[in-house]
C-alpha cells in the first residue's frame, strides 16, 4: 500500500491548479476522496462510536477487540469475555473493513 502524506496531497493540489486548471476539479475531488477515506480509517474517540449494534474494532489500551454497543445492556460487548473489565476500558474505535467480494473473476 502506498502512503500518501497530507503534504504530498497539498503539493499535488497546488501543481494541478497551476498547470491544469481545466482538470483541477476532477483531481480535487479525487484528493477529497483520499482524505475522506484516510479519516475513516483512523482511530476515533469512543464518544463518536456508533451505538446501533454495528460491529466495530475497539481499542482498550492492550489490543483490539471486535465489539458492538449493547442496546439492552447499555455497554460495549465483544470478542472478550463479557465480564472482562478490559472491555469497559475501551478508548477508541474504528470501522471494520468491508468484507471481501468473491466472484468468478476473483477477489475484489
């Protein structure tokens, strides 16, 4: 995977606007999409975590867990034993990646 820094994206944006103004809106929309995807794949504070039962990655300071907000129990539940106090210590979350799509043409 290629890591594109924010500085590199800004440099591309400026060069595009200076040299190819007629294509800059297309390039700028692609850069915006890269930035959106990058933000989506960052650890986020628990205050922003979905509480709709969706499975997410949880970080508790020791490692990652797959978990979800229990609507009835009003607490985080997951791949650790339910009485595990470490599950109560989750500090950050991240969406799970999309599952693989397998077809006759291969995996995508």
